[in-house]
């Protein structure tokens, strides 16, 4: 079974750095690995189109780089199916979207952990890539690999913040990510990600996670956004989104070229004002 880089770093108490991909093209995963800069790559399965063959290919690309592991962000339903297939493809860690209750968080943990007396999960034996399809099926190493899988949860809904202590008391939660966009919408402040109430909730989530010995993670676009989180005690980051990077480049360089060509910004494509 393959070592889990993210788990190793968490166990050692070291900072971690990942990056987000919406593209399921495995060559993009390879480019992340070839940079040598990231401990893991997160495939945003909650947002991106993919099939099970794509997950296998993402897993293969990750395995080219011993110093990098993978994570997949999965939808709230069907969380068990998606978690099992992602791990089976070789994407070792799971970020669960939208838990609201203790029962939701318990279901997230059980979806990852093996169905054995010691781990009390519901993840069964499978003939998938993570066990070499037929080589290590159902062996103790498989149970250990599932126990090493990092379980991360999004805290992004009002009920989750209101009952945060109980949610983070569920055994098996390793990492927490606050979701300002969903949280803002859930309290009637859609689009107001920087509202004082949203920022205060984020601070509360980070402080509570640290008190409970759970790793809080921050998502940022640029390194200059990290300082606020570092000051709060955060040392785990996931930086950048492949499509955001592309869009910013398209917009900035397109505008610069249109200016050189003597054409006004309004003559650009219809998407010229997207995201402003």
C-alpha cells in the first residue's frame, strides 16, 4: 500500500500545502507534481464533471510522485459511494461537503474507515486500484490505509457552526475547512463573503478546531492572503484553483492586448465582466 503524504505530515505536526483542480485531465495533476511544491492535490469533484475512469487516471498521476498525495472533495450525497470510489482509485484523502449534524459527520467518518471491530466504519473490501485490484484485497494493510486516510469536513452551513463543538467531537475528524460562500448564503448574506458575521464565524471555527486538536485549513488565492490565517494559528493551506488562474490570465492579458490594438474593453468577449 502507498504511503499517505498528507497523513504523514499531519502526524508529524508539520504544515501542509495543497492546490485545487477542477480539471480531471491527469496531465494537469502531473504538472502539479512536477513542480515539487505541493504535498497534495485536491480534485474538486463536487463541482467538476468526471467519470470513474477519470478518478483512476487521477490516482495514477498522483502515484508518479511519492512526495504527493491526493484529496477529493465530494458532494453531500452520495458521500459513501464517492468516498469509496475516490479512495479505491488512489485518491487517499476525502473532503466532505455540507455536513450539518453530528450524524452527518459520523457518516463521513464511517464512509472512509474500514468495517472492522477496531475502526467501526462501513468501508468494505474492494478490488480497486488502491489494493492493486487483486493483490492486497482485504489485508491488514488495507485496513491501515483506510485508517490513515485524512477525513476533512467543510463547516459551511449555519447549523454546523451553531453546533460546532458537537460536530468536532466526533472521533475521526482530522481537518476542518470553513466555507464562507455557503455560510454567508445560509444566514441570508449571499455573496457577502467578507461580512463581519461571516469573518467572525470563520474565526470561531478555526479557534474551536485548534482547541480540539483538529487541523484547520484555509483556502486562499495568493500567498499574501495567508498572514491573517497564520496569525490565527493556521498552518494548513490549499492555494489556487486551476480555472480561476486561467480566467485571470485570459482577462488580464486579453485586456492588455486589446489596449495595444486600440480596441476598447467593451469590444472584448461577452464574458469580459465576469467575476467582477
